[in-house]
C-alpha cells in the first residue's frame, strides 16, 4: 500500500534550497524526495541519542 502523504509548506533560506536542489539533481530525484530522505535519515532510531 502506498504511503499516505501530506503537503507541508516550508520556508528555507535561499542558499539551503539551492544546496538541496543540487543534491537532488546529483541523486536524480525531486527536491521533495531529497528532503524526505534527509529527514528520514536524521530521525532514524540509530541516529537518535538515548538519554
């Protein structure tokens, strides 16, 4: 079953948006897919420090 998605408006500094666009282009994916992948990586249980 496909994952449910929601639209979310996000304000970014221009430079950060450009960096994300370049990274997405290098990986041949959309800006949205790049941001989702980075957020998933960042929130991965292996990366979250335990108290």
